[in-house]
C-alpha cells in the first residue's frame, strides 16, 4: 500500500510525514514523530489517554487517521509548556498531586487545557462533565478537578 504525504502543524511547528492510510494519528505521533506523551490506553476512544486537539477540537488520536491531520493543526501535551516554563495546569497538577502512575495525565492535561480555552470559568460540574472521557484508575479524580478549578481561578486573576 502506498504511503500518504501529510503536511500539518503540530504544537505550532510545520511537520511533514508519510503514513500508511490506515495508520492512526496516535501511531504517527508516537512512532514516526517521537511525540510519546499521548498514550494508547484502550485503542477504542473510551479512555482519553491519547487526547489531542485537532484544529482546536478535542479528539482521541486513536480514532483519527494520521492522514486526516493533513492541512490541520494538532496540539499535544508536548506543546503545553512554553519551553522550560510549565503551563499553569501542569504546575497545579504537581501542587495538588493530581497524578499517580501518569498514563492518563497527558490526555487529561490536553482536555483540561481545551476546557479552559473554551470556558475560562467552569463550574465543578462542567469540569467533571468535560473530563468524563478521560479515565484515571489511580487518583479518584478529586485532585484533578481541584487542580483544574484552581488553575482556572489563577488564570482569570492573571488576565
């Protein structure tokens, strides 16, 4: 099968790659581009560990073909920090110990950042609803929700 040429932007950088037409965006990110933050937890879009944004829309990269990124913008967990400066969400996740094994953390960070970009003042209920597609087997979610809500408050104060 012939490869497909894809030109896209990933975390603000122009990127080109060749991929098999059946290859998922998750596999392209991890295996071709060495962006290993997104994890394959289920491969069926049920766990959120592979969450990225595609043209600003939160998606499970295990359900998107690598070829579908052509001409679009992809944002991964690797693009959240500004160089060595952690994003406020990353700082709060550390402060609140809102992670344990870390498998779900990249997807939750991407989803939480997407939430705060769309709604800078989410309620607890809205935050829980938005993050419902991201499963965590370790933390019990409360620390994650508190970290996101505190980040939202801190970012509003900084504006």
